[in-house]
């Protein structure tokens, strides 16, 4: 199991010396319905997010105190967990947080003074890194290489030849224990519904086969989406 270091951020600043955070969680009510013939149906009801509590020793920094005793402002809070062994970072964003409890407690035995800030959280989510960055992280974790593949170069117009080329590619990746990163493959897959002539119709069949085979691969396979179109100034 990995060991992560915690950083807490809000208002664009790292909040110093936060030592722990309570688990992120949510609960969903179960709504039960009964029909006239004895049937019972259960459906999800209201979902609530569990409050999150941050702990740290009292210091010269006033971030906890200022937020807790000032105006009831909502903030976006980031929890950044970093594994120092390979710099793997996992970030969660807590949306529309406001302080619902703040307390300071002294331990008479150790003399430590701990302040705790409890936040009501509207919702939280894990931030997914860009695909190419994710590929690099996976490569570091596995001691592997990232192999870039242009899907356009994989397609030949002949189904059997494309299948053979793909199988060879997957076999090479397995032998080298590399991670396959398909550049702009998403743009090509969207063409599966854009059939204009008989050649396109055959190309769609190729893409169907490629997509199905990649979905069944036991090797790490990532698809890099096309770049965003330029904005109109």
C-alpha cells in the first residue's frame, strides 16, 4: 500500500501543517415502494455528502480561525495526496464548502493543542489527469515505456491486414511491457457513425474490430482525445 503526504489548499494557498482529514463519503437514502399485490421495489432517494473534518496543531497560521469566525463564505477546497517515492499525485476537489464546526482542544497529558475544522461539502470529485500524463504515471509505476500509436497508421483498408497489424502491435507491447497511447483515436472512433460511401462503410467495420479488440486487451491502453478546436476571437 502506498504512503501519501497530504496537502490542503483553498483560496489558491496551501494550508500549512494539516495532519489528517476524515474520510470522504456520501450516503444515499433507500426509498421503498410497495404495490397492491405485495411487490416491493427499492429506489435511490436523496444523496447527502458526509462532512469532512481537517485536523492540525495550533500554529501561527490563522487560516482555520479566519474562515471559521469570518463571514459564512463558501470555498472550493483541494486535497492533494502525493507519494514521494515517485511523485504520484491524487487530487480531490470539495465543492461549495462552508464551516459547520470549529473547535480547539488541548491534551493535558501531552500539552498538544489541536484545532479541528469541519466542513459541510456540497459534493466532491477526484480530478482525472490528462491522458498523456496518466500514461506517464502508469509507466513510472510499472517501470515501463509509453508507446505512441497513430490509429490512422494502423488502418489499412483491408480487414485481415488491420487485424494482423493490431495483433502484432499488442504482442510487441506485451513483450516489452509497454503502455499503448493512441493519438487522436477518439476522433477516428467518432467516424463510425459518419458513413458517406462504400469505402467509409468498410472503414467503419475496421474501426469496430479495432475497438472491440482493444477493449479485450489485458495491456494498459489509453486513448488521447483530439485537441480542442481553436476558439473564434
